[in-house]
């Protein structure tokens, strides 16, 4: 239950990867599903895992690890993989992640200037925050999804 002094915007849905959490605004998270069947699709950039059926709609699925510019596949194709479906307007995309997502509180977070040079230019970060749990890269979901849809 939310405390009286908490604001809903203080909570952020986070995908752990490497030394960061990738923070997603809660209103952009449509659903999380474990064990989604992903079908490879030819001629897509390497950060795409393929497509899946999400509630009757063919939906692209992207690897968070590859989108963030990190090498290797890790265990994302294994049984622990979670697909987080993100929605913004007409855009819907699955993000495949190896680790279980967590909900973190940003009320005590402070903005920091962090060198995010290792990130791909496809995953757009709007702010970097430091919390007790670690660094959180707040993803600009609308700009990221629009860029991916446009093939940028």
C-alpha cells in the first residue's frame, strides 16, 4: 500500500543488466511474461530476437543485452528469460531480459552525470540516477520505441 508521502511517479520498473538497472516508467509497461515463444525473423538488426504473438498481435522482441550494446547472449534464451512488453501509443515491443525485473523507489535518488558511452544509440536514456540499489538509467521509452519503429 502506498504511503501518504509517496508519489506514484517515485516507483520505476527496472530491468537489471550489468552494473545498471534500466528504468522504465510504469505507464509504459503493458505486461511481463516468462517463457514467451519467440520466432526468429530474417533480415532484422542483430538486437532483435524475432517476433512473438502477444494477445493475437505479431510483436517484435528485442534483446535488452544486445540493445544496450553488450556482447554475448547470456542466458536470455533460457527458461529464466522474461519478456517485458512496452507500449507507447500505437507502438508495442517486447524486451527480452535475463534477470527478474524489480520495482525501485526513486524518492531518495539523486541525478548523476554518468558516462553511458557503452550504450547503443538505439536505447535512449533521459536521465541517470543513483540509489542505494545502484545506478538507474531511466529509458526514454517513447523516443526509443519511435526510433526502433523508424529503423533508426
